[in-house]
């Protein structure tokens, strides 16, 4: 199991549509996640987490220019709950 912290920063956009698109892509997977104020935390098997990051990036980028930061760890604590929709 690994954990990733993902943050998306729209550039030159007046809304957060790209963030919404990325969250839709994450929700379409079986990876556990928790949306927080400044980032989203993913947890799951290595291939599943890494396999979720690219669709999330592509979905966010479909709305325009953005920066996606990702921190991945195999030593962070496990999230206490299953998928968080909100």
C-alpha cells in the first residue's frame, strides 16, 4: 500500500473546473481517497494509485493550464475510512 497527496492548481483560470474534472476521474477508480481543503489524499496498491494519477492529470488538463503536485509515500499512515465522495 502507498499513499499519495495530490494538489491541482489551475493557471490563469477563474474557476476550479479542472479540479472538479480530476476528482471525477479519481472517483471513477477503486482507490480510496479523501478530499481535503488543500489537496486530495489517495491510498491503495501501488499500481492502482499510480494508475489513478494520470487520468486525474489528463482530466484536470482538459480544462486548461494547470500544475499538479504529487507526493508519494510507502510509509504514511493509512486513511481511516473508505472512499470519500465529498
